[in-house]
């Protein structure tokens, strides 16, 4: 059981490893520019949110790595830091500081690109993900797993939801 606690709490406890990467190459033709209708944010969204969510989705399937903040492996807060940096937005590296960044968002107003926080080990935020829309979020869950999308309404996540923040 102790190993599970250590793995689950990795996002909140590991100091950052900072390395600067060159920008990622532009996506191929299959990622053509969205139509004007698709590019227009829905009510409650902010301009960069959809782009941030799309960037996060390009990282699906990459491995979890404790303390990781690069495509060779991410922890939850490292994934957030990396994705936002790709959009020129600096965010703190650890979960608890990310949970204080930006502006609080009411649960009813959560939109793509917002951060959602969960208490997975004790009280307060210990895990973070990026909202992709449709009640789903992308995150780096735990050791031995990969970056993936999950539903915020799944009983595990719904019972551990702490807060949502918008970084603008």
C-alpha cells in the first residue's frame, strides 16, 4: 500500500527538473486549421483554452515519469507546465502552486484549457489535469501509466474534485 501512496502523490512532492526544448514541429496536414465556427470559443471558454487542450491531446500515450516535465515522461504538474509553456504561458511547476495560479472557476463554468484539481492523497489538491471539453480532462495519472483522458464524472474523480482554475 505504501508504494501506491508514493506513486499517487508524486505530482505534489517531486522537485522540478528544468530543461528547455525547442518548439515542437507544426502538425501535419491532418491537423488543418479549424473552421471559423470551430475556432470560436463556446460560452464560458477563453480564447487560448481550446488550443491548450489540443496541445495536451498531442501528448496522449506518453509515459508517466515521477518528476517528469518533458515528452520522455510526465507527472501531472509537469504535463501542465509543459503544455502551457508551448503557448508562452508560465505556470508554477508543482500542483499546490498551480492550484493558486490564475482565477478560480465555478464547476459549472469549466471549459477546455482550464485546470482541474483533485485530492488523491489526503486533503487539498494533489493531482491536476487539463480540461479537454465534454466533462473530460487529460492527465498523467501514476507510475506505470500513460498520459490519458478521463471523465470528471467518473466516481473516483468526482468524489475527489477540489477546484478548477483558469490560467490567463
